[in-house]
C-alpha cells in the first residue's frame, strides 16, 4: 500500500485528566493512558471502516494483539492530554497504529505508543485477512 494512503488515516482526541485517572500523587496512572489511546483508536477505526455500529452488525472487530508503550513524562491532574493516532502500516493480516500523547499547554510529549491489531470474526474468534483500505473484509 502506498505510504501516502496509509498516512491519510489519522485522528486527534482530547481528554481532561480527572481524579480517577491519577494516583494519590496526582500523576496519571498507566491504565488511564491506555483508556485515552483506546478512545482515539476507536475513532480511528471508524475512519478505517470499523465504526461501532458496523462492528456490531458484522461481528468483525479489530483486536489489539500487541502494545508497545513508552511513558516519557507524567501527565497530572487537570491537564488536557491530546492523543494523535495514525495508521502506520496495513498488511495482509495485521496492521499497526501509532499514538503520540502531548500536553497542548506546553507541547510536552508524554507518551508514545504502537499497537498491532488483527481483524477477528466473532463469535468464532476466527482471524480474517485484511483487504485494501476501504474494501469489504471477510
């Protein structure tokens, strides 16, 4: 797949850090970052043809099979965190998404993450081959 086509799929989300996102010191907990990434990835999946309603109808879901994450700087209670997600690579069976999380108030990079996903037909849990972007899969 041409690099330009892959690069055209991206998403930007924003989250405000709440009490439930932090530890006793007011620092964002690692699971909170993953929840924010999940939100961005879900919106990105919609652009890739896997919106929530379509997934419910077809029972085909993009499933995370690998996560690589680097925590670079801490986010804190009350921060706004911007998550920029993009499709990095689209293969025959799996695809990769990349995420960068920043605090827009000062531009500090907080987290970098890559996730590998595969399509799975439920309820059987059968992995599916990927078609071209924008094509029917299955």
